[in-house]
C-alpha cells in the first residue's frame, strides 16, 4: 500500500519535468523566430504610395480608390496600402482589393482574416485552401473564408487571402514562419492581399467565391510585378547611396 503514493508522486514529478522541458523548447523556438523577425529593424520603409501604380483597369475589371482612415492605417503598422473597389459586367460584379505591404514581417503576420475579422465581430462560417493557376504558369496558393455578421440583417462575405514575400506566393503566415525558421535570410518585403466579395441576398456562395477567384487570377501577376519592381528599384537606390557614401569616404581620405 505504501508504494502507491511514491509511484504516484514520481509520475507527477516526471510530468512536471516533461512540461517544463517542453516550455523551454517552445520558449526557445519563439525567441529564435522573433529574433529572426526583428532582424530587419535596420531596413528602410517602403514608399507609402508605391502600390498606387497597380492599374485601375485589370482585365475586364475597372477600379476606384477608397481611401482608408488614418486610424486603420495606423493600426496595421505597415508602410504602403491600397484599398479599392473593382467592378465588371456593368457593375453587376464587385470586389474589394486591399493590399498592405512593408519590410517588417512581424507587423504583417498578426493581421490576417481569421484574426482581424473575428476581432471585428464577424463569425467565420468556413475556410478552404485552394490553388489558382495564373496566366504566366505560376500557381497562386490562397485561403478562402466565409464570414457573417449580424443577427436580424445578416451580412455574408467571402475573403480570399494570400501573401507575396520576396518574389514568392504564400498561402498564409505559417508558410512565412517556415521560411524564416529555415534560415532563408532576412525578409526583404511582405505584402498581404485580401479580395472581398459580398454575398448578395439573391446570390449563392459559389458565385461570390468565383468572383474573388476570377479577380485574384487576373490581378496576382500584376501585383507581383509591381512589388518586385518596387523592391528592385529600392535595392538599386540603396546600392547607389552606399556607393556614393563609399566614394565620399575615399575622397575624404
């Protein structure tokens, strides 16, 4: 009889040791990942208006800007933004395009639909992962969510979400964390793209999903090219400034 309490105590002690060990491991992983995320502190900011060159006419879609409030821009804590509404088929189809971009990966990672929409009072009804084949042969991995809001007058929306990071498409932040954890180097830029369609009362969910998918397929390559062009130009400018500073130092010596 006297052996049972001892055995039980050993089990508790062993469990506590394992739990402590796991906490230390996860703590180390978190600190390491965070250190890699903040390693880009020395990077300059992207120009706030660099995304404005994304065309208002994309395929059969015509767009118009819908400026964001200063409070929303400040909350995202990123460098560059655009918020637009695009139409096609004599205004029958409408989607909203939101892009936030910056050079500090950790600032964009917390802002994702499954967090921000729920925090704003929306309820997630469904989520799905898909891949869209683009005109240039690239594959666009993305997530598609359905959210609802309201009780008496319910509003339903479809949100297609993906990231572009240093010239690569990513479905979500888990892939971005994997890139950072594998030691792929400092992140040069991160852009989050959200395409939203409202599900009208006389409309099926599949119709709204098709709308956001159509627009994503037609716009992804353009957005990709703009971001790569901006990143390339900023890299050239940085190299030029560095060269100028080196030349001055040589001349000064």
